[in-house]
């Protein structure tokens, strides 16, 4: 069948690499794609916000499956438009995508379904928020409701910080999304991510990962979309994984179905491993970026089979997906300035040499300039990814590849995987 992949980042490059390997995939299109994705797909220009244009393209090219990479088109209801037109799509509809799009929606669902998460209060005015802060004390977590691109969260250690965060939200710093705030109890523990595929009924665990959100070595500096990741995350023991499936994923899928908005696609659970057990920090309705890159590196089963089964409500008929027991690790190379204003246009070379010993370089934010040279075109630019028997070996292999890349206007963290390497030494 022909497949259309939407998106242009490193996550989508990893998905394209894997989708294109499937015997079920006749032709892969990507919109808009990037120079790395172009090795696996025909890149086309299509505006994901123009649902009618996407449907028209799918009909013209006989697309049998649409895979939506990023969250914005899902929150915007693209999957609904495709489903109404009879086109199979991997990803939730608008109502179900609220699990990522609205923090208070998810909190209310957790409360209804008894899913372990931080205690919270939703506040629709500054006065209400101040009242909630007095109730919670410090440390406390303040979040702008809605999609604030990961920037709407403040973990406040003092009342002054918490009050400033609340004032920012009600002063409209996060736009219309800032019209309400969620005040949350602070949870202490180690963070990990767990992914599950679901067709609205069946839950299929799809791998664990840990990422590195801060820009600097030793987890310092501002938050980013993720500077590197590895999978599996051994901290997610079989017992913890079982607990997350039974206490978090399964009740979520059931609650969403009961609410008349069955969730179909990938559930990406951000978890805090607290002393009382795993608790949900947040859901995303898409694969993590760069977590997807390490999951795809480990996945041995045919990705198309699983994504199509999600779209066609027949996940229960498939065997559990197979993943390599090895550790995959990815290092993000970012453009100088990230996560502020990244430098654009920096020339990149050496990717072939970097891949010579088995590492893969996924393109996250690249473009070809007028002379056909590869240049930086975004904050996160490359994801240098390796797989090996241990985290230490995967780390060594990934950094050996990084060191063969010439990207003088870029940087990376040098300690991706440190937790795992420290645990094993
Ligand atoms: P979120 O956008 O909800 O994933 O939050 C971003 C980051 O803030 C998370 O990855 C955590 O590190 C932190 N965080 C969010 N909520 C809490 C909480 N209730 N307790 C402690 N840390 C939190
Ligand atoms: N790496 C974090 C995310 O994809 O949200």
C-alpha cells in the first residue's frame, strides 16, 4: 500500500526509515519531510492544516495509511477528517487528542478513572490560582493549560516563583492557552517514558525510554524538547511496566471509550517513579522526539503492521511486537543558540563517515541550500543514534559517530545516557 507520513523532524525520519522497510509499504510519501527523509520517501508539500487538501492527496495517490508524527494536526482534528473520508489513519481524533492538548482534561479523566497522578486544582482566574497555591504550599508545579510546547510548566521551589508563574499565565504569556492554569502537587522521583499502542480497546506496550530535557551536561540549563534519549529504560522493571499497564494505560483506554471518545494511536506516558509507585505526569498523543528514534532502532517487528492494526481496530489479533534487548541511544546535535534562537544555515558534513560503523544519523532540522549543501534549519538538527549490547557501548558508538560530523555552528551534550552508564559501573 501507499503510505503518507506527516511531519519533518527526527521522529519522522526514524518513522520513515522503519516504514520504508516494511514489505507492506509500496510507496512512502512524506509531507513536508526533510533531506534525510527524502532517502526513504517522496517528499511532497502539503499543508496538514488544510484537511481537504490532505484528503484529496490521499485519494489521488491511493494512500492506504496516514501516519501523523506531531501532535498539532491531531489536536486540530486531522484524523477525524481522514476517517470521515474513509482513509485509515494512525493517531487519535480531536476529542481523544485532548489527552495531550488539555492538561485539565487529562487530570479530570485520571480522577474519574482512579489513575495515579499528582493532586491538582484547576484555576480559571488569578485569584483562584493564588488560593490554590496557598493550599498546596511549596514545592509546587504550575502549568498553563493547553499546548504550550513544553514551555508552560514551572516547578517552583519558592512561593515567589510560583506566584510569578501564575501571574505570567494570567497575563497571557501563553496566549489563549494561558486562560487557565493547573496547580499540581510536586512529585518526587525518577522520570521515565512508557509507550503503548492502542486501537481504543487493546493496549500493546511499545517500549520504554528516558530522555534528557535540560540543554546542558549534568542536567543543567533551560528545558528543551530533548537533547538525547535511550531505550530501554531498565528502571522500568517488568513489575513497574505491569503496574503502568494495569493502573494507567488500561483504565485510560477504558475511560476514553466510555466517554465516547475512543483513543486510537500511541499513548506516550511521562511517568514519575515515586515511592508510592509510578504516577502519570502527562500524556502525549504522539511518539516522543527523540524517544521515537531509539524505539525504532530497537523495533524488530514490522511497524506498518502495528500502525495499520491500530487504525483498523484489530490490534488484539497481532502477536506482541518484538524489540531488540540491546540499548539504543541517540545524541541530539543542536544549532548554537538552542533552545533560544538557533543559528540557521550552519553547514554540516561527515554524515556518511558517521554512519560507516553502523550508527544512524536522523535528520531533525536540516535543509539543502541553493548549492545543494546540507545546512542547519532548526533548533535540534541531527539525532546521532547507535545500538549496542549495553548503554555504555551504545554511548561510545554514538559519540564516535558524533565526532565524525563536522557541524561547527552546533553543539551536543556529552553525557547522554549517564544515569544508565553510572548504574552499570
Ligand atoms: P509536562 O509538560 O507536564 O511534562 O512537565 C514538564 C516537566 O516538568 C516534567 O518532565 C517534569 O520534569 C516536571 N513536572 C511536571 N509535573 C510535575 C509534578 N507534578 N511534580 C514534579 N515534576 C513535575
Ligand atoms: N522528548 C520529549 C517529547 O517528545 O515530548
